C-alpha cells in the first residue's frame, strides 16, 4: 500500500524506505514516512483483529483466548 491510500485491514505496517513500524486500522490513510518524510510503500507485517470482529465472534458464541 502506498502513502495516501486507505488500509484494507488493521495491523502493524512498516515503511519500506526506513522500516518505521506503525499501527493502522482499517480505513486509515497511510502517511508519509515519519522518518524521512517521503512518499512510501507500507508493508503489512502483522494483521490485527478489530473490536468489531471480536464482538461478532462473541455474539456467535465463539470464545477467543
């Protein structure tokens, strides 16, 4: 994903230029790299489960530990 695009999923992302790691939620707009201030590519390192998804699982009777 590139600077100014929206995150398709929540998670921990790293800028490809400087390796800065930031958390973005689904729908957030990717920033410029906070270290070098350039437009950059963001790579998803680790996806996160949203509160909305957890609530849906709880309503379905599924326990998440």
